[in-house]
C-alpha cells in the first residue's frame, strides 16, 4: 500500500519528466524550417505534431482543467530552456535567427496549450 508521501514523490517525478521532455523535444525539433523547406517533410511534421500533442494530452491528465495560463507560461519557459540547450551544444548557430526562435516558441507554446485544452480532461472532481 502506498503512502501519501510516495504518491507525492511519484507525482513530482512525473512532473519533472514531463517538463524535461518538453525542454528536450524543443531543442531537438528546432527549427521549424527544416520541416517545411524545401518541401513539407512528412516524418518530421508528424513527429512534431505527435510529440507536442502527446505532451499537451499528458498535461491534461496531470493538471486537469483550468490551468491554461500556467501551461502556456510553463511550456514557453521550458521550450526556451530547450532552445538555450540546443544553442549551447549546436555546431550550426546560423539557424538561431530571431525569426526562427520567435516562430518556434509561439508555435510550440500555442500548439501544446491547444492540445492541453482540446483533449479530454484527466482529473475529475
């Protein structure tokens, strides 16, 4: 039988893993131009949609409804951290233009927040 302390520790672990995945995927999926140029690349586009859609769905299961602003801010923060990590470990710094960074942060933040609001809510009651 689990104790409340173990349940809280498990919940914190899964929250940390969720936000770590958000940061890592943000660094990995950057920039969006590699999906759409020269032609639409189906596999990277599907990966982007599935990865961040799944994260939004997980956020509905963990947080429940009513936390849209929190999700919006947290996704923006952790996507930004992912881009900082990508910048620090990238050999090609020419992809870090202001336009690429702004487009990416807006797209990731809005798409994940829409996925959070669109999927069925996890916590009830």
